[in-house]
C-alpha cells in the first residue's frame, strides 16, 4: 500500500512538472503567430500613414518592449492593451516585437 502511494505521488509530481513546463513554453509566444497578429491587430493604426504612427519591432529595444507590455497600456496610457488585441494574442505579439527589436540578434520590420 505504501509503495502504491509513493508511486502515485511520484507520478503526480511528474505530471505537475510537465504541465508547468508546457504552460511556460506557451507563455514564450510564437514569432510567426506574433507577426501575423501584429499585422491583424496593430498595423491598421501603426502603418506609415496610420493615425498611431509607424510602429515596428525596430522602434524599441528588447527591454523597452518588455517594459511596454509589462505596463499593459496603449495609446498614451488611455487604453489597456487587452482592449486593442485579445489577451491570448498579446503574448505572441510581445514575443515577435521583443525577438526582433532594434538590439536583438534578428532585427526585423513587420513587412
């Protein structure tokens, strides 16, 4: 009986570790999805002639993009980021912008 409980507890710990690892991996976001979501949710206002001015990953450094998303506000602090793009898309947009920022290993525009 004691051995069964120990095996069950070990399996439970492994399952908890694996699920946490999967959640953390997803929390990193996906560059390709982020670029697509950025084009879909942001580029209409943040294009060359858009009302929000042109924005691309190159507008900020990696740490500046991270601070921007940590603050969670947009449009000169008049609205929440969640009001601009769905929460489940923001992690991907953030990943795209940070990974391709001006000081990143792979700087890139949104194209």
